[in-house]
C-alpha cells in the first residue's frame, strides 16, 4: 500500500532542494510501483536481479530502474539491456563486467562507485585508499571503458540513532566526491551524482549535499 501523503510531502521537500527521489520498491508488488508511477514517480530502486527483471517486463518502459543492491558480476548481463543506474559498483572487476555488457548491448551504462562509510563491517564499497588507487586505474583505462559512465558516488551511513555520527559519515562521502570531481573527473560534466540517505536519515543527507536519496519504507510501509 502506497503512502500517498508521505510521497507528496517528500517530493515537495526534494523538489525544493533539487534532489532526485529513488523509490525503493524491493519486495513490493508491481501494482504498488504502478500506483506511485501514476502519481508521477519515475525512478525506482531494486536490490535483487531476478525481481528487477520480472518487474521490468510488467511495468511501463519509461521507468528508470536503479539497481541499488550488491551486484554480482555474473548477473550484470540480465539487467544490462535496460538498467538506468547501477549504484553499487564496489570493485574494478564489477566495473569491467558492466563495461563488457554495455558493449554487448550497444549502450553506455551509468554507474556510481560505492564507498564504505559506515561502521558496520557488512557494508560493501571502496575506502579512501581504494579510491586513490581507482583514480590511478581509471586514468590509465578510461579509453577502454567506453561503455560505462561513472556519474558519482553512493554510500550508506551506519544504522544508528547517533545523528552526529551519520552526519560525519555523509560529510566524509561528500568530501570524497569533491576530491574525485576535482581530480579524476575534473573534465567530466556527467560526474554529478551523490546518492546517500534513506528513509531514516535522508534530511541529514540532503543537508550534507546529497543529490539523490533512496527511500522505501516511508513510501511503501515496512517490509515483512
């Protein structure tokens, strides 16, 4: 069941800050996605490849599908023909596979590099040292990587009630974004996306510079 009132309130806030809403629709039925689509929402986020493929076949073709979960290299081929943005590129191996599948599908696939900013060990992503190495790698390989476009960074803050901790983690991610934007991607106008903030912490993320937030439970209710 879609919370229409919450959607309208969130959209009003995000429009005023020019922040993109990705409605996280994992484990939610296609009719809930259609209901939000009918209200004007176009960007939806999914965590599981098989579920995404099934929903893509059922729903309008002008949806922007975001893959926001941990993506295994051997599953890229299933979403490469249509995915709008892959949020969680957490290794060079994965980026190279996305490039390969983009070439097979004759398209450039937009991606975000995922950074590990939280305290939990379970989160995936690059750390600051990895990011420096990535910059060196990308400078050498960008002529080969013609079928991926790195649009920015993504990160998830700690699952915590400590707002100061969450704010610090978002600040660190924003700082990493600015460092890359001023170096590796200095001449790339498409490096413009900072995806951070979810249902519990999106106002902090917006205040710290998010251009995109991923919100699920506020829109669709808690998942069972």
